[in-house]
């Protein structure tokens, strides 16, 4: 059975602890497209831990807006990743 390098890498990441780190990098790459430039500019850090997307910002009104948009963020991020990776969002 022949497998492409991309398929092999995808399978490796599926079984690897690196997967959430790689997905977090993918999210960072499209974060501005998903949420807009203003939100992206004031987002300090994004990470995935156990299907939870952690968004870090020091801007209080932005925190409130992100909390209010949790469901939309989950939908947009999962759509961008092409699979249901994120089940919850925590804003810190």
C-alpha cells in the first residue's frame, strides 16, 4: 500500500502529542482571517490543550467579546482546521 508523505504525516500527528501544537500553529496562521485584524492584533497567545482553545488577551472588552462569541469561535476554528478539534474555548 502506497501512502503519500502528507498522509503519513497526518497519521503520525493524529497519534502524536505534537498534534495540538501543530493545530495551534495552523490556527495562528488563520486567526486574523477567522476573527478579523483587530481581534488578532490584541490576541497575545493561542494554544490548544485537550480539545480546548485557550485565547490570551489583556484587553478586558475583548475578553468579554470573545466569551460572548465562544460558539462562533469553535465553529470557525473547526472549519478552518477541517475537523472537529475544538470543543471549548477559554479566554484568559
